């Protein structure tokens, strides 16, 4: 009982000693990943003091890993771990620790990864642990703060713990919605093609009970549909006193008052990170750099932050009547925007699903897939694809001359996790252990065995060939 009370009593404080303003919030959709934390602005300066957000102990210190630059990991007794990234340097006692470990291990090159014993370096809430910087994959000085479930390493929204240190009375805003008539099963406004429709500005109200601002928009336009149609929305969240825009925490789509789709962007498993490409319209993002987040799910999308009805969120217009659709966007502070429009169910013919030329093998999202060409073997396990994928392979001459060069799709097609590719070596070399697989000319590693090089891959649209890895020089021999 005492342990439970102690765990429940933990509190969180700000990691900085100045008002928090965000350059990015948790869960923003990005290619191949969600933004895993919040980006706290440091006034374009380095050297700001950074404090532990809660009691705990320093568990890990890293330099040059995962794009985080210098990073401190603090484990807390309630089952969370906070991670502070892009730091200029650690607090003096941690800097000395890193220096001592490096002298013992002679590890002077990036990356540096120092793990500490539990409780070896305890820290109190508000204790100095580092100063801010611009290290790693950072384009401007800021603090990137993440909070994880220590046991599962699922990503949690830091604002669930720190929202009292920010002010926000600005609701999210939708810019447009996109419709996806299901091939051979639906039409929208007389067309089987995907279409985009803009939202107008709406009236903004301040709630008298301080529960958040409310924006209401009624789209006055005649829409018709028949059959099965999916929807997606392009929307951003905003905060006052900054020009930045953010990801939307909660999105709901209702049809005649019934919820067909609901998302709450929190507690995302790391292994589901790349499923953002399936929730968002990845092809549209590649062309236009805007994210339309779908209000329906692909068969292979297992993101647990998405919730749908039995039709996977796809709306079925099968009655000749008016259907009232409402998008409800809400931020973590309760600020809300409602975007309503009416679609008239109108019986009409639905074009047949267009035939696809059989140019290659179909990879099934729910099966083990083995695909072979002369000199190549590709294996894609179940649950790695959002839906079935028709391969359109390309085989060309290799620049290195050690194999043929292979590509499987004409555009980017990233699986959720690693597939396995093996390429046959076309001629012997003196040091076969140096053979590797090149992805668009970049070494991604590989293992040589019996004339084949095997490596994991995560992009079906890239070009792969066998290459030779450079010699690794050991400065301590």
C-alpha cells in the first residue's frame, strides 16, 4: 500500500526555468514516424539550464545516437522515463562520469552510450541535469523532450504531465477534407476518383465555463454519394503567441451522430511508428507535403490510437436520404472545432474496379511473401504492409558490377518493419566479408554466405545492388 501511494504521489515540473513555448508537439505525423515528444523553444539560444521533470535516477547518457545528439535518460518511480535531447552538454557531475567511462573503454568516437546502475545517480525534481543545445538532427536550438512507458517504451504525450505549464485557448483548424470512393464500390459527387474539398473559416466562441474555445463551421455545399466512401482530413492545431502549427490530439468523425472513427494520439508503441504512413495519405504527402489523416483504416494498420466502427470507418451511403457528417477536432486543453457537412445519398451506377496490369507479384499484407527473380530473393513477413501491394519490379545493370540492380516499386513504398533481401554476387572478390548491399548507393550492411549477400530493408521503392564496404580502421590496435 505504501509503495502504491508513493507511486501515485509523483509530480512533474517544467524542464526549463522560463515560460514554455512549443516548436512541435507530440504525435505530429512525419514520413515513417510520429514526432515522439515536444520541442521546447529556447529563444534560438544554446546554454539554457535543463532540469529533471520529476524525481528519479539517471539511467543512460548518449552522444550521437538516433539523431538525439547529447541526451539524458531519467527513470522515474511511477513507470515512466523522460528523455532530454539535442543538449549542448550534461551537468558537470554527468560530464565527469562520461569522461571517466570513455577513459576506461577508449571509446572516443560517436556514438557514445553509457548505461548506469539503477539508483547510481539519483536526481530530484527540478535538479539541473544538462544545458540546452543544437546537437544531433536539430535544425535550430531547442529541447526535445520525450516521455516513455519504461516497461514497453511506448511513446507518451509529455503534455499529459506538463500541460499546466503552457497556455492554450486556440482550437484546432481543419483546412480541407478528402474523399476516397472505394474502387468498384462507391462514388462521390458522381466520380470514382479521390477528391478534395476545402473548409471555410468558422465562428469562434469562448466557453463560459473555461472548458476551452469552440469553433463551429457548417459547409454549405451540395454533395452526393453512393456506396462505400472513406474520408480524410487535413488539419492543424495552434497555440497563441507563436506562428507554429501542431498535430491534432483528438479527431472524431460522426455520421448522423454515431462515431465511425476516433483517434487519440497518445501511448504509441515504437514498433508501430511507421504505421503513420498508413494512417496518413503517404502518397499525397510525397507529392504535396501536406498530411491528410484518414478516418478509416487500411487492413494491415494496427495502430491502437485509431478506433473505428465495424466498417473500418468507411461510410456506406446505401439509402436515398441526407447523411450529416461532422468532424470534431479537440486539443489536450479541450479547445474544439466542429466541421459539419451534409451528403445526399443518391442512387447511381458505380464503375467497375479498374483492372491492374499483372506486371509482378502481389505481396499480401497478412501472409508470408517470398518473391524471387534471377539473382534475387525477397521475403516480406505478415503484418508489414498496410494492404496488398502489386510489385512492379525493375532489373538493371549495377554500377558496381557485383550483381544486378533491383527495385520493386516505381515510387516509395516503406513497409512497417524490416523485410529481408538476398542478392547473388555475380563475380568473386578477394575479401567477400566486405560485401554489402547498397540502397540507392548507400551501404546498409549485409552478411555474405555461399555467394549471396543478405540484409534487412525498409523501402520497396529503392534500388538495391551488391557493393563493397570500406575498410574499418581501428585506431587502438
